[in-house]
């Protein structure tokens, strides 16, 4: 998927995403007992969490192995099916559907009596199925490959951070027992990250008028599963003369080839939009700048007056100092 296409449709779907998220915001005031429970949940999740891309990479390899029992095979296939396709430009409707199914709003759906079919419920089913199989399996001495977290924990208020395409850690030829153990561990870590996403999306008690939602959307690329992160926020009130109305903001981060890490930020207030696109690789930034006509056209079609800017996020190598430099 070309990140530029995702950026274009993110701008087109800002209002739709905002409408979807407005209905699920928790109350601004949190009782002390609930605050303590949230703190405990955050501390527990930070230790367990890991990215979704690694789990999906192992799921793809496991599903293709032909060694899984039907129940676990079905649970893995449901997880894989949650990805946003990258073989074509996603539509605004597809992005909205991905945000809605991200797992961020599962509790609100349960409160309505609905049977959730989002990412968090799929992860929960996979975790339970894998744990059941692992518990019934006879220990064979197989060691579960263990690596540190592939992504750092989420930071409240931070900008979006993408997960690059992941390669599986599941050994080729692993039996069903070892596969179940690894999938159980990975899904538990992914569920913990879902908890952190939900906690990061709660209202700020210091600014109850502000809203913020952080979601992660799995992608399937030729290099393997990846994850885009999307942050949608709304200021409680206008902050400047140029933006007297509440400002909606969308931050998008993707890291897919051949462009590499790309971020886009969109601010929308009334009939004006401010768009910034940043790339780490100089050649990618140049390509995005040369192809900016699609974005200008999309904003014009939406009857938006826009300011468009491009930035480089290339890492500057430190200069050598001292003797021999």
C-alpha cells in the first residue's frame, strides 16, 4: 500500500471517524476506585504488551502449516482476516470500518448487548483457544522462542508510531503444541497492548473538553504483516483566531516499503485544513512531494481551504569529534 493513499483517505474520512468515536467517550470524571483499577491495569499491561505485527506474522505461518486443530485454525484465520488490504488504495469507508473494528470500542458494544466481532474479541478468542490446546498438550521439551517486546509501550499524548512488517518467530515445522504456546503468549501480549490503547484514549481530567482516540490497524504487505497507528483528537475549543472552532486532528503513521516510515498530520477547523506529511528517507519525501496533486485535489473536492507542508524526519548522524576526526 502506498502511504500516500492512506493519507488521502485519512483526510477524507476525518469527519466519519470523528462521528464514530464521539458516541463512545467515557465520562470525564473518574471515581478514585476506578482510577486505582486503571492504574493497576496500566502497570500490568506495560509489562506484558507487545505489537500485533509479530503475532500476525506467526499466525500466517501457523495457518499455512496444516498442523493446527480446526478450532485453532479458525481462530487464527479470523485474526488474519482483520487486516486492511494493501494491494489497493483503501477507501474512506474501509478506514472507518477498520477504526470501528480496532477493538477500542468493544466495551461500549457489550454494554449495548451486541456480540462484538472486533479485533479485541478476536484476540480474546484466539488466546483462549490457544491456551486450551497448550494445556492439553503433552510437554515435548520444545522451547518457546522468546524475544523482548518488538515495540515499546504506548505513551499517553505521544504521536503515532507505526510497526514495520514483521517476520515470524515461529520455527518452521513447529508442532501444534509449540504453535499453541507461542500464539497464546503473543495474543496475551497483543491484548495487553489493546488495554493500553484504550487507556490512552480516555479523557484527560485536566482538559475534559478535549477528546482523543488512539487505534492500531493491522496491514498485510508483501514483506509481511505491519501495523498503522492512527490518533484522532478534538480540541475542546478553538485556540487561535485562524481556528476559532474546535479543531479535529488526525495523525497517521505507516512504515511500509518502498517508502519506509511516513507520518501525516491533518488539522481541520471549519473550512480550513492544515496538512503536514513527513518522511524519513529523502527519496520518499521527494516522491511524496512530486505526487502531492492527489491530496490537493481531494481537499478541493471536499471544499476545504488547505495549507500543505512536507518535512524530513531523517536521522542526523552525529559528527565525529576529537583526534582523528
